[in-house]
C-alpha cells in the first residue's frame, strides 16, 4: 500500500470499485506477479489509462509528461 509500480492491464472489467483484468507487462519489483496473471485492484490505484477505439487513442496522460522530460532525439 505504500509503494507501487506502473503496469499494463488488458481484458479489463469493472464492478464499480475494483478493476479486474490480465497483467500485460512483466513487473520489475513485485515478487510473485507475472505477465499474464489475473489481477484485481481498487480503482483508486489506477494512475493512468489508455483506450483504443479503432484508429484513435484516448488517455495516456503520463505519456505526455514523459515526452516533455525526454531529449528531442
């Protein structure tokens, strides 16, 4: 509860308070959790989201923050 790691989750469903899905990235610092695992966590733990609808993407707000910190190259 005092630290976390940004990870990608797919096949998402919500029940109003909890996010359920499949982990779509390999954790760097969370033992016992692997890419492809079923995961559930409170919505309050979501730090960003990205939705693709056809050719368009929505969300991904942390991408903009990271791009500003990167060199032009």
